[in-house]
C-alpha cells in the first residue's frame, strides 16, 4: 500500500507545499532562462566577437546566425511555457518537460561557443526538469 500522508495545518497533504514550491521555482526559472536564451540568440544574430570561433570540424558547428534563431525560438517557447507553469496551467507541464529537455540538449551542443554560460543554463534546465517531473497525484495523497 501507499504511504499515509497526514495533512498539514491548512489541510493540505504532506509534501504538497514542496511540490507547489517546486512548480513555482520551475516557472520562474523557465521564464528567466527563456528570456536569457532569447537574448543569447539576439547576441548571436548581431555577431561580433561575442562567441568563440569554432573550427569547421565541429559536428554541431552551425553559423552563429543559425544558432541565434535556434536560441530565440526555443527561448520564446520556454518562457511562454514557464508563464503557463506559473499560472498552474494543466497544459504547461508536458511541454515544459519537452522544451527544457530541448534547451538542455541545445546548450550541450552550444558548449564550444560559450562553455561557462552553456553549463550554467544546462544546470538550470536540469533543475526545471526535476521540478516539473514531480508527480502531482503523489503529493496530494
């Protein structure tokens, strides 16, 4: 059988507040990382010496403009989904998992261009995935 969870002082099951706090954290982090990814994409489109030059032998070596559009599109989707997560929209959790996973993969492929920044965003996306993966029905028992 399942673990019995006693209600807290407000009648909510044990663990529910932690799950809701995790969703709030995920939503705020998605909004922030989405906006930062859009800005990262704009910086790639503008060009200049912002990004490290990568030799032609790199498997994921797109042009900075191509990476810029990838980051802008993915960042906008992540930010919009984060807004939905903050609003506790039922539709937002599954796309949130999908877009955070894609963001993590995109930052991994982008490592040679901006190594430190990519690692920071990869860690943020991993935290989002952890917060969104908590099962709501388990916390409400």
